[in-house]
């Protein structure tokens, strides 16, 4: 006799486990916006990106009052032509650069930018809908041990480094700023160029600090860093958040045109540049 078979308890349990795994993935990218209906955004950010990236920012970037020009200009980042095969422009003099990056002068310049960012934020009334956006690599997170060991950008080595357990690999001034902002009542969200495939080890390494949202670049999305991060910031604004501070180490971490941006602070990075 033909008919519709009822699913047994085992099949129902498997379906339930699958649903829980899917919801766990969704939670990774939407920690901060759980009050929003889940189809609005989707896993890994369903980005509709422009076909042509905007022109990279010029030296005028350093002229904005909130950008703390002294430190970035005193410590020039590498310059080269990035390609699909070479997406990261790394310093050709790694040994000397690392010595300078660990010097008291560089650390003081880095701390000075973060200090100015905190002073700026102190003039804003805290609210959970006001967001402090922070980049991860070379802003909150220090990858100096990787560069000391490898010395060049290698995708396979970088992927292995991302997945290796790391505890406390923070730039202390940014770590302190993040904790202070959360304690004051601001929301803290990280926007990173790391792949969604690196989300699990990244969140594991961040489990000793408080934050409200972390956004990863969807796997297989080759869009450049600047338009991707700009899209996420606009998404947050569309959801009703106000971005009151943006801290990063690359010009691609910030809004364009820079003349209209506010509350953006560029920390120096001697080791690499990302367009």
C-alpha cells in the first residue's frame, strides 16, 4: 500500500541537530543584531557589492582632524601594487621593520592615536545603539609573532596561524579602549577582512574580552577590503545603529570620501598595507 511515511524519532532528531548547527552559524555574524529578523541579513553577510571598487584614498586621508596625522605620517606603511596573487603589500625589510615596530617610539605613537580616540569618545554620551567599530589584525590583535617567524605573506601559513590557539595577542591600548567602551555602555563591533572560515578560531581567541558583534568576509568573496567594510558599516546604520568611532590600521578601514568622515582614527602599521 502506497502512502506518506511518517518520519521516525531518529530522523526528527537529525533534522533538529542540523537546524541547531545552521542557527549557530547565523549567530556568529549576527551577535549584535539578534533583535532583527534573521532573513534580513543571512549567514556571512549576503553582500551586494559594487562591481568596481572606489578609488583608494589619497594623502588627504591624513588631513582630517580626527585621523591623528602625526603617528601615521611618522611611520610610513609599505607601498606596492597589490594583485589577486599578492593582495597584501608587505615591507621588503622585515627584520628592520619588526625592530622599529617593537621600539618605544612606535609603541608611543600607536598609543597616542588610541588615546586620542578615547578622548574623542569621552565627549559622546554612551548608548547601546552607538557603536565603536574596531578592526582586528594589527589594530586590536597583534600578529608580530607570525611576521617574525614567517617574514612574508603566505596564504597557507597565514591560514595555519589563524587556526592556531592564541591567548592575549592584543595591542594593549586597543584592548583597554574596547573594555572601557563596553563598560561605559557603548556597543563594540569588530569588522574584519578575515574569512568566515576563520570565524571559529577567531571567536575562540576573543573569548576573554566583551564585544557585541563580529563581522567576517564571506568565504569566496573576492571583493576588496574597503568596499566590504564600508558595506557592513552601512548595514549597521540601516539597522538603526550609529557608528561613533572607527579604529583601524589601514586606509581601507575607513569611509570615503574622508572629508565627510568623523571619529575615524588610523593607527600606524609598518608591516603591510591592504588596498
